C-alpha cells in the first residue's frame, strides 16, 4: 500500500480516539495536555506525521499536545511505556503499521 494510505489510517485512528463523546457524569475531555509517544527517533516519517497530527489535534481540542520520542528495541520501549500508562486517553501511541501482505510479494523467487 502507499505510504499516504498508512498516514491517513493513522490520522483517522487518532481522530476516532479523541472524538468519542464522553459518558454522562464524566468531566469534559481533555482537561490536561495529551501526550503522543512515538517509539522511533526524531525526524522519521512517523515522527513528522505525529507532530503534524498533534498540532492539528491541539488546535481542534484547544489543549497542548506533547510529542515524546521513545526509540529503542524496534519500537518496543515506546510501546511498553504507553501500555503501562494510565488508561485515561491522555497517552496515545503513534506507530508504523506493517502489512505483511505488502512485502511478501517482494520476497518471492523471480
């Protein structure tokens, strides 16, 4: 698949994550800064995309969005940090999605 399709899928996933209407009795979301963890080094494609999405998300929700790069162990360090964060919707993960079906044809014998 084309990289733009993957980028659009990530943007859609982030928008869906934060656009859910809160249940009655809950405080308005968000009430504090949102953190997007990128498990790769700064300057990579997913980092740039996360920064663009974070900027627009912050403008739309009127809240600060912080991008935190946690590279290492093929993305496992950042992913683990998000999995251990409080499940309150203020820590999001921006990562690349690998589809085996897109690379398997290139591994076949000619």
